[in-house]
C-alpha cells in the first residue's frame, strides 16, 4: 500500500471503499446493491479480491459468504483522503481548502459550528502550526 492509501484507487474502487467504510463491513451482494450502475456480481467479487490483494480490505467467511472489512481505520483513511484532496486540488494549501469549504457552506454553518472552527483556529495558532 502507498503512503497515501486511497490516492491510487480507481473511481469504482473508491466507491466500493466508501460503501464498506459507511457500513463497517459488507458482502459482495451488499456492495453491489449500493453501487451506482453496478457491474455484474462476479465483477464486484473480482474488485473486492483486488482490493484485498492491494491491502485495502480483509475478509472473514460467514458460511458461503465473504464479509469484507477495511484494513485502515476510518480516521486514518479520512486523513489520507483529505491530504490527497488538498494536494491535488489546492496545491497543498490547507488555507485554500478551508476557504473553499467555507464558501460552499456559507449560510449553512450554525453559530456553534462557527465557534468550534474559531476555537480550532486559535488552538492551531497557539501550537504554531
């Protein structure tokens, strides 16, 4: 697996990983049921096997069914995805990424959310980030 675990996944692989992260674990049938414009069952099974070979998934057997789980916890995967997003679309600038998020969220942030963001910014200033 690369240093940025989800940076090298195809669109369909990311969709599968999103489903498994959202559910916590899933069978091929459950993944297929949630995929937009799903391929055949055997194609989903093949993609799950590939993701397992790449080190993104592991499985346990429940009777005849394989149940797939992510190898990375959700928090580490989230950090990896955010780093990739900031690097790819914002030239590595956290400030530009936050500004873009605030632009698309304007008017939808509650007073409590704005206070929380202000507190996080103050903490980052104190830590010299």
